């Protein structure tokens, strides 16, 4: 797969997106498909039919935790082929390193179970229709506030290995993406820094996503989470290209689920994280 062009990979991912209605890789993985050392590409008759991406996430006081995602041509989604793709992607991960694999389809779930993996957690995908009334407590992030956003993110997501690992390099790469919009990152202030944020993203299909939302530990209990959520969706729905609101949430986070349902959101699909059974 080292010789495969980025255009061929993007064409494959685009065709999977067209079939599924959703981009097959998370943002953290999509940013790294141009790096041959983090990807494995499987071809058949000169056409890309599968892609595996493995990305290390630095952890406090320990070695990296690797996260793997795989995209497979819809007509080839049967467990034996899914197993082969996962095993090829696992070869990208250093031996003995902690890792997990993400799945959003039953064929991959079955393949991972056959390989000795078990579901560790499930992320739920929620949607909401406009309109959403704003709370008007937030303002847009400024271009010179990346360090404050990174610090607030690390505080808000301490204990969440992937979400907490956002650093200046990754944020800078995200800021270079066509969808990046400073006005769409709503923040509230406290004690000279960012106390909470609602980071939004508009997808080409008209979905307006709350890409990431967090409140620092010191600022919790003031209702900022709901206020930021309302402001995020109100901003998204103020744009003519946004038709509905979306977000992902950990299925075990009952407090967040209650909050999202309180503004009219409902679950429409899921993604599961699998870890090797010890």
C-alpha cells in the first residue's frame, strides 16, 4: 500500500462515505492517511478495497495507547475479510503496546470478537432538528487562544485518553482543514482563561456537528455545558448550509445523555471501542 496515491485512497473513502452516509474515519485518523507509516491499504484488481489506520495517543506517565480504525468496501464486509484488514492494521502497532480498535458495523464487531477482542465502550450518535434557541453566554475563539483551548480541553477531558491528547500540532493541522471555523468554536471565560468550549463543525452533507464540548473541572456545576450546547447549535443553525445538528457521546455518560435529550436530541447510530481480552 506504500505506492497507492492519496487520490486513490480519498476516492475509496469518498465512495464508502456515499454508501454509508458518514465519513468512515474519525478526524484524528483522516489527518494521518497521508503518512504511509500509519496506514495499510488493501487493493484488489488495482482498486482500493480496504484501509486500516493506526494512530498513537500519548498518555500521561505511560507509553502510547494506539487507536485503530478500518474502512472496508461495502460489498466485502464479511467477518473473514474484516479480520484480515484488522490483522494487517495491527502490524502497524508496536508489539506489546496497548491498543484498541473502533467499529461501527456488526460484521466488524463479529470479526473483532473472533480475534479475541471485547467491547470496552460504545459511543452514541445523536441528532436534533432546528431550531435551537441560543443562551448567548459564549463568544468566538480568537486566533491567538489556541494554548488556552488546549489547556481547557486537557482539563475537561482528563481521563479520556484520545480526547485529552489534543496538542498544538494536532490543533494546528485541524485549523488548516477547509471546515475549520474560529467563529464556530464558542467559548466562555473564567479566571483569565477558557473555562468551557463548544467546538462545531459543518459537514458537506449539511450536518452541523458539536465536534467537541467541554467544561473545566473548576467551572462545572454552573450550567455552562447546556448553555454552550445551545449556543453551538444556535450558531450552526444560523448558517444556511446546516440542516440538522449532530454529536457523538460515550454511551456510559448518563449525565451528558440526559443533557442532550433535554434539548431534543435522539440516538440514531453507534460506534464501539474494542480492546484485547487479557
